[in-house]
C-alpha cells in the first residue's frame, strides 16, 4: 500500500490525455469550493471570503501542475471578490479590498510555488531511484556473471587435475591430485551455492545440509547417515561461510574415509550459537582416534587445511576422541560471525 502511494506521488502532476481536462476538473474544484462557502456562510464570521477556495487551489496545483493551479487561483479569487467581499456582486476596488486581495494572492502564490518545487524534487528523486534500480540490476548481473565464471574456472581446473592424474603412475601423486581436484570442485560448488549479490548472510542449516549431502554423494557411500542440527534462521556472514564450509567438508570427508571406511555409521553435524559465538561439532561413531592424538602435528593435509582456516577465522579447531567412541571435530569461533 505504501509503495502504491509512492508511485502515485511520483507521477504528479498528472498529465492527462487532453490538457483541457485539467482545467475542467479545476473548474469543478472551484464550483465545489463555492458551494461549500455558501453552505458555511451562516457558520462563518465576517472576513473569511477565501477560506474554502484555498483547498481548491492546492488540489489543482498538486494534481495538475502550475498552470491549472494559477488558473484556479485567479478564478477563485475573482469569484470570492465578486460574491463574498463587500460591496457584494461588484468588482469595486478600495483599500480594504486591495489588502484582502493582496493577502489572498500572497497565500496562493506561496502554495503554488511550494507544491511546484516539491514536485520537482520528487521528480528528481524518482529519476534517481530509477537510476539506482538500474545500477542494482547491472550489479546483480555482473556479480552473477563473475560468480559463474569463477565457479566454472575452478571446475575447469579440477577437471584438468583429474585428466592429469591419468599420466601419473605414482599412487601417492595420484591420490594428491584426486584430493586437490575434489577440493577445487567443492570450492566451486560452494561459491555457486553462496551466490547472493546483496551480501546477505546464508541460512546456515539449509546450507550445511546441502553441503553434507554433497560430500556424502561424492564419497559414493550409501550406508552412512549424515544429520545436521543448527538454530532456526541463523545466518552467517558470506566471508565466514566459505572457510566454515570447507572445514565441515574436510571433517565429514575425514569421518567417512578414516572413521567409517569399512562399515555403516552415522555422522552428526551440530552448530550452536551463544551470544554471537559459534561452536561447530562433527561427531561420528567410527573407529575414532588415539587418546594421545595431536592434530596439530598430523601429516594429514585435510587437518592442516582445517587448522589454517580456523586461524584465518580467529577461532580454534580440534580433533579429539568421542566419549562413546568415534571422533569429534570441533571448531570454536568468536562472537562476530553470526549475522
């Protein structure tokens, strides 16, 4: 409703198909003001000849512009002078009439000028709003194109690494190329999923659910259940979401590959928020890790990436044995990442 009112005001003054209609309607305003003034005659004291004619001038100027407003002001002024200013039904000029007409002229001139300048400012505002809308659409288009190209380039690099592994005989090198290709492909998919030119945060539960399903599908396992728990409506800053998503992907992949390599199991991703701070836990019921395991000294590239990303976010990453077996990957982030 408010937007409809704004659009109506932006179209003022109204440009009718035939300009004569504006003057005809202005005459109707004058007639209505005249009839209202006659009806109010018994209720008004002497000295108020113009009281009902000012609204007619304002309406004509507001709806149809300066010229119909001036026309209405002149017609109403003459009508008031002739009917409601003594001596009645004449155009006799005397000092009292001159003062009354000067007062009337000053008021209607100020009204018409104020409405005119207001509508000019409103017109320029509408033009700027339209220009801003066009710029926003161009920005969204360019952002979408950039995001699309970046994602495609990452996918191309991942595909090139997959092709390159065909010419590598060393198993360790082939495994490294496979891991690099998978990570680049994941970053590309994350970037595409996070496309939002407005910069708004991502609904984290839906995003983590889709990400976990993507990692599980990429692993080729159908005997593992992945569940995601996160607060309703929680959003994360875009600059935080990509590193967080990579940590989740690495942790879920690690749980599937090392914790549950040969049997069915379950992986639970839990994100909790308290006073702006975030705590992420990825728990599996697999083989677990040794009690004296130190993830900071591990040779695992995935764990080193997770540690580096946690430091980048100003948080702390850990991998510890679970209380009932399995392993718990935990990321603690300070109170600045929730939107």
